[in-house]
């Protein structure tokens, strides 16, 4: 049996990767231990969130599935940070844990060139440092490229208090041999940990004591085509709960029983979603911590307690949950647990997500040390695109830090590595004003089209939008507001009855109190484009100064980015490099000076030495 | 970078001993080749050895050799210092031998550049070392030393930390918008914090102005009509204070007629008469050259004649110089009073007669008063001492002005953080916390040889 591409693992990374290679036209097999677990959401029932929501938009712009599937399956959606600037707005949807995987599976089943196979991968077959196939329990399948997206299943161990089970989420079989095999092939294996909170029976909660959290009253979509699949008036509710003194006392009294504090775990957990015992130990002065109750699905009664993840034994968990107001009589359907798993050191990856050691072997998702569905899916689509490009002999798609959160994510992973599960945050992106929710298609559609994931028809729509944006910008520079056409309403708003100048609308829009809708309502501006075009133009005008500033920074980055470091550079020859920097550079082998600059442990002085060396040794052709 | 470099690190011709410094991987090996004494390859680090520098078998000089092994050295490389006792010609001979045996002559500032590149010192320290070497007065030396010990770095770091914590708070608010646990920073709360930082930067700039005065002295332009007594004023000043230097052609200044030291501060006296051969300076005020001198001067002394009516052009000049440090020196008080003093809009008027030395004290006291020279003497020096650093602080301050402007316009906090970050970057550039290619060459080319 032969496939061009085999994807191992049916989680969020695997789904995107397999869908991408198959859509591009490569014969693809997606191997999963259990077809029922395709696109499973073992942790929180939501897609998106700060920064993560923009990753979903980026995936959609590239032609991936997560956005559209979330649009079709969520039960509540809201725009986070809506009161802040456009750069940090990001969608979060409560995804239905039954519907989301179901729609994903259907979509994959309907994808041409894609076969889903159930099985456990026992071995990777490598010849001359090039991957040629995999061994399942009973058969061998050959391939040209292999994408590993095994999530948390590598030697996973579930921890609740001082007990542990050698299995994956939902009691699924773990993969026992794969990480040993990877180690044998030369991979550095990390041990990571993450956790998930309790699920409570909806019928046992006293909602009258809780504060409701509702979805937004306007329509939002992850998909760039703005197709709506939900009724905004029929959204499910979430609820707010707080920990209290009693909860804190229970936790403090039982700390040594926690798997993490009792020393029963060895993996390193994420700082960004700490367990509740972590939060209470680290923030002693906090009187209460906020928790969210989120429904997992419309089709069953599990309510997820966001923020309450713990590895306490079950008797302590009972007490903890019952100490919360409104949950005094709550019935716990699933106890919180921590999970430990093996991952590879992402420093062993190229920015294309191909491994440095084994040719045509790609990895994506939690196996690379990340946390989160969105982070996984973002890597998945890039691994898929690049596996296809590799097989076709094309240059890989490497998204730059000024182009996409996915670019930031992968660059961070392969340049800085990670010691804990990596979660995307807006603060990780230095050019976030350019990486907005609203311009994902303008940033990335072209790459999706070039890769073969976006149809000509969809791409033309984008070109038309781009064109309209430019036309509108030109028109606004032409059209003027004068004392003759200004309206009473506008005069009132700008509080200037002696308006006597003539100013073009472009500049007029820079006034904080003026917006495009007002100009349209007052018939100063004719309405002829889509809402997205107006929104885009308004942001470009209102934040022009700030955007220019970031573009200037981007220019600096691109200049450094253009300084390529020769692949065969011998760092041992650069005598004056500090030994830590030398060791890091040898390990990571950055492609450009810009990437070298981002390596922790390579300080400005080291960079200068490297730059001087490059100038001296390769000066003529590189600089 | 792998070359082993050498240079004479003491001033040539001054003092009985000169020190040649050698730095690089091969420094021990190379010196050992020309050293007659203990085998330097076998000695411990930071030890001194007696012997001779030899050329084949002939003794060149009797020396003490200090061996300092990496990394605990100035450049973090192996360093050897050779104390030569034999005067200029034998020092030069030793240097020549080193060059013949595989050393390269160090470029100006190359030792310090290596110290910086090897992470031994930060940028401010590197710049200060350069200043230290070139310092002429005690005050200047004190200022340079202050930089070396990292006082400025500490201050800049403190300011950066304040800004970083504001931005960190903004970031947390963005990433965890729904958590009430974290203080939500709003424009209203950011404003006083930014104002405070701005104040700190303004204070630093003001103090740095003093630093500049200590380092570069005060440029004093003496202007006035012909025959009003400019030259005699200049000569009296110089004569009484024993001019250190005369007629140095500068690159930025046109002519420095002489330097005197006042309260430990150098006054660079510039006589505009030097560029005005025949015509009246006041008539030539439109001429760029004269204007430039006056513009760049820290202090202008306008000399008027007690014995003549004040002209319109003189009054215009006084008006033009309203925002500058100006002293009107009314000369020739021994003659009959013709001048109408009431018309002069200037609070610093000094009467005098250049023939009378006591009157000059009053002029000097005025200068001390204007520049607060008494105070400079006693205050501690946390100054930025060069124009690169000062202009970066000015840029940093400009970023903060943009933050404040954004606050006025109701711009969202996450946008404000862009300007705050810009400010952090500018400050980072001062202490070398960011990489910039052009920067390094610029700084190190100003260094003297041997450091």
C-alpha cells in the first residue's frame, strides 16, 4: 500500500494537515487509533480566544477547516477585547463537542484523495535518513512524506492525586513505542504536562446564584466569506463562579496530595493555564479566583469548569467543587486530571516543520510542544502545505512574524524552543497591529491560493475586495467636506459651528468623533462596497500613524531577515562567540540573522560578532 | 576577530614606563617567542614575570610581563601586558617584534570593542572608557568613571523596567480580558505613570546638559562691532588664565581662539572677529558662518562700547538672542557714557574695562552663575556624556509625548503600548540591549589606540 502522504493522528493538527495535502491533490492517508476521536476536544469546549481566534482566522484564510467547522458547530460566540483596539480583537466560540467533530469527520470523508484508516502506528520506516513508510500493528504502508500529529498520546500518563494510569484522554490506548523510536532516530524527547478540570452535571447546578455570560448580539464568523450558520438569538449561556476562602483552605490543607505538589509528576506544565492549586500557591493574596462554567454540548449534560484544573485526588476534588457557590450539590461527572506525555524538542525542526534529522518527516501540534487546538491546527495546515511543496520540489511556505500568528508560533518554536506547553498570546507577536482579526484574508489568502487550497473563485473575491479597498481610499482622498456639504448633525458632533475649511474625507476621518458610517448616513459618502471594505478602510485611516510605525519596524526586521546565514557555516570558527551563543547557534542553525537575533542566549554582542564574521567571510555575495 | 592584536596603551613619550598590551588567542604564544625568562605558556593567570625582550639573541629591553588568561581579562581574551623601561625607541622596537611574530596593530578602540563584543562591558561602559582616555580635567574623569561603573545603565534600566511593567500589564489585560483578578489599566491610570517617567527623562536630559559641559566645555562666542574691544577682552581672559591651547582649527567650530578653565570647566572662547576680516559682524549677521557660530555657542558675549550710542543692529541682535545665554559686556567704562542702557533687554549686563583685570572677575562670576558651575562641582554625576545617548533619550521622550497625545485622543491602550515599546527600545539602544549594526562601528571608531 502506498500514499503520497501519511498523517498520523486525527486531532486538530492531523485534520488540517490531511485535508491540506489531499486538497492539493496528493493521495493521503489519515491514521487514527479511533475514528470516533477525529477532531476530539478533550479539554475546553471552545475554539478561539485572545490571539487564538486570530489563528483560526489565519487557518481559514489559508484554506483550512477549523474556522468553517467552528462556525457551523458553535453554540455561542463573542468578540473578545471589543472595547480595545482592532489589533487585539479576537473571536471565541463555545464549540459543541458533539457537533464539531461530527462536521469535521464528514468534511474529511468528503475530501477527495483522502482515506481515513484506523490503527496504531508501531514504527516509522526510515531509509538513508529519509522516511519511507510506517508500520501498523499488522501492516506496512509506504509513503513519500509522513506527518506526525500524535498529540498527547506518546507515552501518556493520566494523573489524579497519587494514582496514575498509562493511557491517553478518554481512557484511550496510548502510543508506547513511537517516542522510543523517535529517540532512537536521534530526537530529543521532552516530557510535558497539561491538565483539564472537572465536568459537572448541568442538572445539579443552582444557576440562580450565578452570573450569566451571553454571546454577542451581532453576527461574527471565523470564515472570511462571512457565511452565517447560527441564530444569534439562540445562543447557549455560560456562567461565572468564584472560588472562596473555603475553597482555598481545602486546597491548602491538601496540597501534598496533589500529583503536582506531592511530587508524583515529572512533566512540565504550562505557566499560562496553571492548575488551581498553582494559582492559590502563587497568588496567596487573591481572595478569589474567577471560574467559568461552559456547556460542552447541547446533546449531553457535562458542564466544564474553566479555570479549575487540578491533579488533586477525587475526594478532595469533591470538597473543592462543593465549596463553590451554586455548586454545593453539584454532581461531578468527570474528575479533573493531569496528563503527562512525550514531545519532541521543536528546536529539531526546520521552519517548514520538517524535522532536521529525518527528511520528509514533518511534525505538528502537541508533539512539537504546543498546547491548544488552534496552535495545533495552525501547525497542521503548514505541515500539510509544506509536505506537499516538498514532494513537488517547491520552496516551503514560511510565514513571517509580520504575516501571521502562525508564523510567530512556528518561529518561536523552532528558534527558541519551549520547556512548557507553548500557548499563543498576543504579546508574543511584536507586530500585532498588522496581524488583525479583520485582515486575515488580506494577509494570507494569496498563500492559500498559491498552495492550491483556495479556489480561483474565492481568490478572485479577495482580489476584488483588495481592489475596492484601494478604490475607496482613493475616493476618500478626492472627496471633500466643506461648509457647503457639511450637515447639521456633523456640525453638532464636531462641535464647530464655524466650520469653514475644506478638508478631504480621508483626513476628516482621522478625527476621533467621525466614522465612515456617519458619513454614509449623512449622504456625504455613497455606499457602494461591502461592510468589510468600509471597516478595513476605517482602520487603515484611523490607525495610520501606528500602522506606519509597525511597518517601519517590519522593514528593519526584513532587512535582518534578508541576511542569510550560509547553511554550512562553521560556528567553531567564530572564536569570540560566547560559548552559550555558540552552542545555541550550532543547535538551532538559524537561517537568517533575524532568526539568530531571536534565539535566547544569543545577545546583541554575539549577534555583532556573527554579523562581522559573515561580512568578513561571505561579505561580497551576502551583504 | 581571531587576530591577536597589540598596541602601546600608555601615552607615547610620557612617563618612564610604557605598557604594550597584547590581546587574543595567540598572545601568550607570541610574546613567549620574544621573551627571555620563564616559559610564559606554563605560568598561572594574573602573574607578573621579569625578563628581557630579545630579538634573536640581542636584548632589546628589560621588562615585566603580566600574563592574564581568558576569560577574566578586559577583553575576555588572553592578555599580556609588557612593561617596557627603555624609552620610546625600545618600546617601538618591542612593538615591531610583536608585529613580526604574528600580532596585528590594534585599531583605535579595538580592545574595548572586543571587551564589548565578548560581553565584558555594556555600551555605555564602552563609550565611557573612550571618554576616560580622552578626558582632560578631573571633572571629566569623574564623569567618565561614573559611566564605567554603570550608573547610567542602572538609571536607564530602572526607567525601562517601569515602562515594561506598564506594557506587561496592558498585555495581560489583552490576553486575559475576562479575568477580573488583574488590574485593568486604562488611559487614565497610565497617564500619571507616563508623566512621571517623562519627568525622569527630562531631569536626565537636563543633567546631561551639564555632563556635556563638563566633557566638551562651554563654547563662548564673543561678538561685537570692530574696535569695541573684543580682542582685548579675549586676550585679557586668556592672558590672565594662561591659555592652554591657541588657534586650534576645529571641525565643527570654525575657530577656537583659546581655552581657559573656570571652576574646573573648560571655556572654549571663539572670537567671531576671526571670520570677519573687514566688515562689521553685526552687519554680516545674515552670513551663515557667523550665525552658525552664534547658534552653536552655549554662551554669547556681546561687547558694546560705553562711549557710543547703541545701534539698531545691536538691538536687533540682542532681540534675536533672547532665548540664548547672553551676556552684554559694556566695555570702556573709563570713557564718557554715551550708551543708552535702558534700551538693552538683557538681564546679564556687565560693565568693565578690559584694561582692568578686576572687572573680569565680575564677568566670570556671571558665567559661573548662568551655568550653575558651583553646583556642577558638588553634585554627583549621573549624566549621559555623549550626543548619541542624549539624542536617544530625546527620542524616548518624544515617544512618551506620543503616548500622552494618544491618551488625549482617547486611543485604546493596546495602541499606546506601541509608543511605550518604542520608548523602551530607544532606551535599550543606549545600554546596548538591542542590536544595531551601524551603531558598533560608529562607537568604536572614536576610540584611542591601546584600549
